[in-house]
C-alpha cells in the first residue's frame, strides 16, 4: 500500500524554492572547478578535454 500525501501549494512552492536555491549554489561552485572549466571549454571548442591533476 502506498501513502499519498497532499501538501498545500504554498508548502510545495517553498520546498521547490529551497531546492532550487541549493541546486543553484552547488552548480555555481562546481562550475568554478578546473575540470568543469576544461570540460566546458573543450565542449565549446569541439575538442576532447585535456584533464590535468586530480
């Protein structure tokens, strides 16, 4: 048997807002990493990435 929970729309909106804020912060931090920059540069230049270091 599966439980079904109905949450009020304001609660759903608040939870989504928190999730989006967290995701935005994590993505911004990850994009600052050297590997992320190389990956994006390689993709945009249509070349294979050259990974350096760890």
